[in-house]
């Protein structure tokens, strides 16, 4: 009888795990906002690359489930050092520069994000990945020439509705997390640009 009783007591604890994790995340977010957002960005960026690799293997009908660890490591570095901190400060800047009470604030915020931040951020992604992969300047320029414009057009298609929601309806402290969840799939898409990019 004792094992059944202990199982009954353990079940609510398992159900409480998501609540405890959320409470811990919220505490860390309040105490260490940039570090928490950086860590979340790094983890989800790496996960996006793993997702891309698994998708590619499935499309090519490869039997190997082995993941090239260098890809997720590059994406983790990019997420931790660039995406998390830069996004944190961008959303703060946007909130102060275009407060919600400004006429047409929703449109102005979206235009700033889509026309200024998105192209610059995407170019930074290309540059960072090239540096982390040890590519030379010529390879970087070739990659940008062949992939930047199609990737930016796709960015505008995918991210415009998501960023409209994020910038205008998601509370400020959760905007990086919301963007990271969308980015999980976006990085999987970016990682698919070129066979040596994933």
C-alpha cells in the first residue's frame, strides 16, 4: 500500500512542475532580466538548429539521428550573446521611443521593427554565423548576395504578424520570450539556407 500512496502524493508534484518552473523563470526574469533572456535565447536558438538538422535528415531520408553539435553551439552563442540582449534593449527602446499613447503607435512600432531592426538584425545573423563558422569575407559576401534578400522577404512574411502582436499586445517583460518561441522555427528556417549552414 505504501508505494500506491507515495504515487498519489507524487502526481500533484508532477502537475505542479510547470507552475514551479514558471515561477522560477518569472523570478529570474525580475532579478536578472538580460541574463535570463540571453539564456532563454541561447537555448531556444540551439534547439531551432537541432530542429533544422532533424528536418533535413528526414527530408533526405537519412537513417542517422546524429546531430552535428557545432551547429547548435553556434546558434546558442548567437542567441546568448546577441539575440537575447539586443532584443531586450530593442524592446525597451521601442517602448520609450514610441509609447502606446502616441497616435498610430502600433503602426509606427511595427514599421521601425520591420524596416530598420529586421534587416539589420538579419545581416548581423549572417555576419555572426560566418564568423563563428570561420568563413572568409568572400564567403560571407557570397552568402549575403545569394540568401539575404530571400531571407528578408520571408522574415517580413513570417515575423510581421508575430511582431505586431508582440510589440503591441505582449507585456514588455515577455516580448523576448514570445519572439524566442517564434524564432525556434525561424532559426530552423535560417539554418536551412545552404548545406553548410545548418
